[in-house]
């Protein structure tokens, strides 16, 4: 009976955790669907007709888009780093004068 009482005391937390997991899974599923729909729309725009998401052309296009996004992120990161170094360098130069 002590074991049952202990487990029943844990029950509300377990239910809350389960609901949280379900919510997160649903949200992730929605985001995946939005991303897939966006890619399909872009493929339709590029090629002028609807593509099957399993086709080689579609997969190549997705890889190309991901490559472009990776380049953009890398460039933004580099610019941000250069700005931080530039502002830190000017602050150090001003303090030494």
C-alpha cells in the first residue's frame, strides 16, 4: 500500500510530463509540415510543376537550399564576429590614448 500511495503521489507530475511531451511532438510535427509545404511550393515555383518529394530533383533542390542557408548563417556569424572585434579594437585604442 505504501508503494501504491507513493506512485499515486507521483501521478500528477507524470501526467504533466506526458502532456508536455505530446504538445512538443505536435508542435514539431506542425513545424515539419510547414517546412515541407514551403519546400514543395518553392520546388513548384522553380520547376513550374509539382514535384514528388521523393524524387532526385527535389532532393537535390533541398540540398542546394540547405547549402545556401548554411552559407548565409556562416556569413552572418563572421560579420557579427568582425563587428565585435572591430568595436573591441576601437575601444582598446581609445583607452590607450
